[in-house]
C-alpha cells in the first residue's frame, strides 16, 4: 500500500507550495514518476518527480486555489504515476480540500483508486 498525506503548505507568490509525504509499506522497488492536481479550484501543473519511492518520500507541488473560502463543493484529487517492476500505475487519491480565509488550502486524503497506466 502507498499512503499519501499533506505535510506542509506555504505561500509561493500567487500559488501555494504544498509538500506531500508518500509512504510505502513494503520493500517493492517503485519509482514515483509524476504528480498532478487537476481540479479547477485546486490545480497544479503535471510535475515530473522521477525518484525512487522509498518508505518515506516528500515532494512539492505548487497549486493554485480559486474561489471563496470554505470546503470545495466537488471532489478534487491528486494523481500519482508510479512505476514498479511489472507496470506503470495511476493512483488517484480523493481529497477533501477546504480553502482558508487567506486562500490557504487544507487537504485531507481520502480513498485511492488504482488504474494501470
């Protein structure tokens, strides 16, 4: 299993620099290829990562938030593309995102769906 959590958020100009922590609970050799947050109100550009997915890996995405403070009314998600020995996979993590009064996003990670890429 590969878990995901939002570790830190900091202002980065007009964007928010989100630092995500990915954890693998086994010793399988995997590579985190890329990450992307495609939601219209919680959006990042597709970001190449290309790093071995060890037990504890952090990466950053600069996201743009849009709209009024409060919870997003639709289900945003974060997509990780991961390669292992057998195949390349898309992991779609559902997020519960709330936008603070200052525009800062707060995200809790929900269920994950896995698709062969």
